[in-house]
C-alpha cells in the first residue's frame, strides 16, 4: 500500500480540516483560552490587530478552508491554507518558539495532502506547451516551430 492510498489521506484531511475549522471558529467565539503572545511577538500581533480587518479575515479563511477540507474539497482548501501555514511556521520559528508538535503536524499534513493531490497542482508547474495542449492550442506530439 502506498502513502497516497488507503486511510492516511482521509485521516490527514479530516485532522487538518478540524484543526483549522475549530481554531478559526475560536477566533470568533473565544471558547478556547489563548495564552498571551511572547514579548518578541507583541509588535507583530499588535500591528495585525490594529489593522482591524486582519484577524476576522484570517479566522474566516481558516473556517472556510477547514470546512472545505472536511467536505473533501482538498486542492482549493490547501491553496487557501498554504500562506497561513507558512506564516504559522515562521511565527513559531522566529517570534514564539514552541508548540512544535502542532506546528509540525499542520505543516506535515499540508505537505502530505499537497503530494497526494499533486495532479490538481500540476498545471501550475507545467510548461507552456503542456498548458497550450490542454487548451487545444497545439496538438500533442507535433513539434512547435518558432518564428525566426
């Protein structure tokens, strides 16, 4: 059994979806206590909070992406979550070291699910000819002649 078949993708999808859905909702409903940020992170968190719109946008995106993962819409959810995951890792690496089990789990699940669903992301990394062939602009197997 390969890593991309069986129950592991479903477990990773549901786990990642639940984490973002619950913590996104917590940003609105405050049912889980949040420890104060460390001193090194106060300026960063304060700047984001002072914008007024950032945390509601972040929490709303987490709720939507978590729900999409739970519903099985993995590629779009991973696309929404990728910049959030990068910032979670950077925040804990540079400003608030700690909580590595959760950070590692989130990062590993995001990368693993992206690998499992790599076919959905392949057009983003394909060459121009492959994209043109997909849209019927050139025939597959026929060499393209460049203008002199």
